[in-house]
């Protein structure tokens, strides 16, 4: 329910709520963790359903790509760096520079996704 309420929240071609959700979804799809698939199965369908009527065409595309595990190069670079292939700080800085607010919102979503997969619930 709360994830659905983020769809379309914010201004721009990809509202911040969508960017956050895309970061969470991409994390669930790309990080191999025991509960990742189950959590993605709970999150993705209602988010994509809400996106059909509650956000921009570009954001719908972003969310669909994230659900399929396809991400922009700065996001892919950050995941690669977090797994030992590159400098995480440099990759993080590059991600933060994406768009007007998309980079920071995607980074926030990735952080939320990693925290959820690590067992954090706060």
C-alpha cells in the first residue's frame, strides 16, 4: 500500500517517488539474496499496476526496466563497485549527478532496498 502511494509523487519526467521505487526494485532484482525474489514479487505487481494511471510514460518505462533488472549505466556501475569492481564512492558521486533529482532518489531507493535485504525494518 505505501509503495503504491509513492507512484507519481514529485515533479518532473520521473517523479522522485518513482525513482525511489525504481532503486528499490532494481536492488531486489539485482542483488542475490534469499528473500529478494519473494519481496520483488510482493512489490513489483502493485507498483507497475499503479504506474499505468498515476505517473508519466517515462517513469512507467523506468519502473518496467527496473522490474526486469535493467538499469542505467550509473546504477549498474554502483552495483558493480559495491561488489568489488570499481570505486564505490566515485560510482555513488556519478549516480548523484543524474538528472535534476533522479540520481539522489535512485540512490535512496538502492539504500532502502539494501537495508530491507539486510534485514533492517526501521
